C-alpha cells in the first residue's frame, strides 16, 4: 500500500500482564510497532523544538518565582513621604488718608526696619478739611472766652447808674407822697391829689427794683448753662480737628515691623483710596505647613518636635508643632481599603523652627522625616 514506509518501535511499560493480576507481576515491557508514511513525523512524538520551548518557559517561571520571593523577603515598602512647604506672615501696609502718591522710598526686595518711611501721600482735600477744623476750633474758643469773661465793665457801670437814678426818683416820690398824705389829712388837698402822689411813689419804687435786678444780672455775667454749652462747643471743634489730624498721620506710612518688602502696588502720582494697600511686608516669622492623613497623627500633638529636611538648603533640622486643625470634609483622602472601611480625614499641621534659619524662605519644600521628641516648653 505504501511506496515507502518507516517503522517506529515504541516501548511502553504497563502494570500487570493481560489476563493476570497486576499484583503478581507488577511491571512488564510491551513493544509496539507503528508504521508511518515516509516523510511524516509520528503525531504522538514530541519534537526537540517543543521540548526546548517547554524547558525555556519552565526556567523563566522558576526565575520569576525566585525573584518574587527574594523581593518579598528583602524589599520592604517605603513609608509615605509627607511634604510641606515654608510660609511666613505677611502684612499689607495701608492708611486712612486718600490722595495721590507723592513719593515711594523703598523698592521690592528691600529690607526695612520698624519705623522706616515707606511712602508719602498728599491730598489737597484733607489739607482744606484741616484748615476748616482749625477755624472752627478758634471760633468755639473765642465764644467760650466771651462767656467766661462775663459782661463788660461799661455795661455793668451803666446798669448801676440806672439803678441809682431809679432809687433817687423813688426817694423823691416817697417824700412827695408823705407830704401829700399830711396835707390830705389837714384837708388842704383833695383825695385825688393824694392818690396820684401815692401811685407815682409806687411806680418809682418798682422801677428802682427793676433797675437793681438789671444791675445784678449784668454783674453776675452768663448763666452756668451758657458756660457749659460754650465748653461743649469747644470740645466738638477739638474732636473735629483731631479727626483730621488722625487722617494726616498716614500721609507718611511707615513699616510696622522689621521685614522685607515683597510687593509694591501703586506707582508715583497714582491716586489711592482709603485703606488701599500700598505694599506687602513679609515678616521674619517663618514656619512649615504639612497636610497629613489622620492615620499619621498617632505620635504628633502640639509641642511635638519633628525631624524635617529642607531640600533647598540641604539641611536637616527640628521644628516644633504649634498648630493642628482639621481641614474639613472637602480635604478627605481616599478610603484606607479598596473595599471600603473608612475615609481618612486630612489635618493641617504647622511647625516652627526652634531658632531662625538663614535663607529659609516661603515656598521652600519641607519633608517630614519622623519624631524628634517632645518640647520641654509644652505641658
């Protein structure tokens, strides 16, 4: 049937002979002859190429398994890196006086000390208000002096003279009335003449009393209420002037603390409003801010000293925690487990160096490296 054949001799080992119990003859060898056409491979045989591929795969799997075990034993997970940044207190210098910037005495990046003049502001409106307040104070003080001085001497003397004239007239009228009364008693004059003399006497007496009251009023001067009113008007005028003086105090703005000018907002000749910022002063007070998960707060509390590293300065130092605050629900971390559990909240920590650090500037990175201890100043 075949023009050319190849014979494969296969040897198999089986347990037990055919027709016998396998326990009596545990192994025997059976030879099988398989006839295959010339040029074809035995489909039941494994080629050398397949054997090499399988061996290579097994070796690779063994190497990967060995590397995995070695990495699990040697390589440990690194702790979370908590990175913060440096911050500093900044103050915006502003004043109460609106006006035009006449001159700026500092520039950005300049170091200033407390009391150094930063800017000069001028305002013709405020100057006019000051002159008006000064004039109002002068008017009030003049009115008070007039009240305190009382009535003029000439007016008092004139009132006294009128009183004396009225007294003299009253005396003459009294004498005339007494005479008329005596003549009327003797029947020399009529009753009408006596009544006329009596009426003239009473009128003169009343006029003398009125003249005496006018003299006493002129002599005593103004009433106590008038004096109090004049004094209050002087105080009102002084307060108006003091208000303008308070505004004029800010025509020269000075540095409230030692620090560095980091920003200047207006330019010379520009108009500024009341309270508008002129410059930003950065103080020497520096600290570091970290935002950390609550799971890292186990050993951190106010007064704890932290070990930190400042990459910009290539420097290790200690900082003391003085502020810890929850950032709220908007700053939550992801769940601590993939299947749920709970969300770790985020807290903000502020720590200040134990002593000033040269060239430590806001914005520099600060890396938390561990706990250094507890500050002795904190109880």
